[in-house]
């Protein structure tokens, strides 16, 4: 039980609590409209902070390792979506159409930054590569995720002219503003990193509450039964296992060394909750609560599984070093972090 408690992300517990509050006390009427405007501001704040934290120079410095970053992008925006499309064969016997749309949206979300870095460091992998891979994935995802969602999911995720304006105003414009102001904000963000982290996560909780409240008032939860949720968990477990297997063995076939294989496996098999939730609120509206449910479950699953794998691969790396007698320089101590600031502080 103690080991399980260590694996559980406390933030997931807050998210679950927020969902329960929305189910028991959903916002409606004028209150719901107020929460809707607050959510739009919160989404803009999330991407403004992300832009202000991201070191442009660090991202450019990482271009020299382009083969690994290209492999991560292909895993995130090609291989994952193909598996998501294949899950349509499970409708209606295993998944409902709404849950399958949410699963497909999960497959379109960019990779994480913070947890990919953390697990790569624990496993003694190439940390700078994980930093840049997650960064590029997030940058590409701001455009690729909405466009792919409109193309592959359609329906509520279809992009109209107003939808494009919403994406530009709520996602791209705040991010660009953060980048432009980074020069003056970098020191402030570093000094108040913990406080801003709480603001960041609180904004995501607001997005979750608003989405699930709207889902309750619109009655979109009728088809989500406990049996369907268990089926969804099983499908996501298979999805995560497939991606971890393909990234680990595929990186070997591509000729990457062990530190790079570790970075590719963690960055190429994970999805960002912090980026996905705000995007879903813009794309799906009242359907966002069901759309983000697969992502929330997958996020916790990937944290638990990757935490175990990171410790296991770290022990294997130590064993390889002991056997050779001349340890190979891997991990953050061996790969000097590129210059250019503090880098991104979170990634979901």
C-alpha cells in the first residue's frame, strides 16, 4: 500500500476531487457563464506561462539531435493516432463512441516535458534530449493537435472559423506573448516558481470543473457506466504497453545508444495532461468532460508504469557499468544541459 501511495500523483487526487465536486455541485445559469469566462482566461494564462518559461535558445540548441526528436514526433503524432484510429473497431462492443473519441483525442495530444525529464534522469538517460524532445512536441502540438482532432474526430472537434479564432486567442497568442516577454520575466518566474506552479495547476483544475459541470448540465454522462470505464482502462493499458514496447525496441533498431533510447521511450510513449485539458475545453465545449476522461486516466497510468520502469532501467544501467568496469557517461551529469535559461518547468 505504501508503494502504491508513492506512485499515485497527488495532483490526480485533486483532479478526481474536482470532478466529484462538479458532479455533486455543477455550475449552471449565470454562474456557469462566469466560470466559462474564467476558464478562457485560465487557458490563456496556462499558455502564457508556458511561453514565458520556454527557453528559445535551448530549443534551438537541441536541433543537432534531430533524429531522436523526429522519432519522438512520429511516435506522438503518427504512431499514437494510428493506434487511436484502430480503436474504432472496439465501438460499440467495448467502448462507446464518445469514449472512443476521447481515446483518439488522447492519442493526438503532445508529449510531456517535466515527467519525461524526471524519468529519463532517474533511468540515467539523455536528459537534454528529453528536454528538447518534450519541448518540440509541445510546440508542434499547439497546431497539430487541434488540426488532427478536427480531421480525425470531426463532430464537436471540427474547426470552424470561430474555433480557429478561439485557438489563436486562447493558445497561440498567449504563448507568443510569453515568449516575447520572457526576457523580462525569466528572473521573476525563477524566483516564484513554486507559487506560479500552484497558479498553473489551479487553472487546470478550473478547466476540469467547468468542463465536467457543463457535461453534467448537458447530460453527456448517460452512456458512461462503470463497466465502460473498466473497459477503457484495459484498452489504455494495452495502448501504453504497445507504445513502450515499440519505442524501446524500435529505438534499438534505429541505432540509438542506451541513453537516447531511454529518452525516446519516455518522451515518445507519454501524453501531456497539462496541454491536453485546455485544448479539449476549446475544441469540445460541453463534450469536453467525456473527451478528457481517457486522458486523465492515461496520465495516472503512465506515471505509475514509467516510475517503475525508470527505477528498473536505472538498476540495469548500473549493472552494465559494473560489468564493463568503465561506466558509460549517461544521465544529467554526463550530458551537459544546453545553455539558455531554466527551460520549461512543467509538461503534465
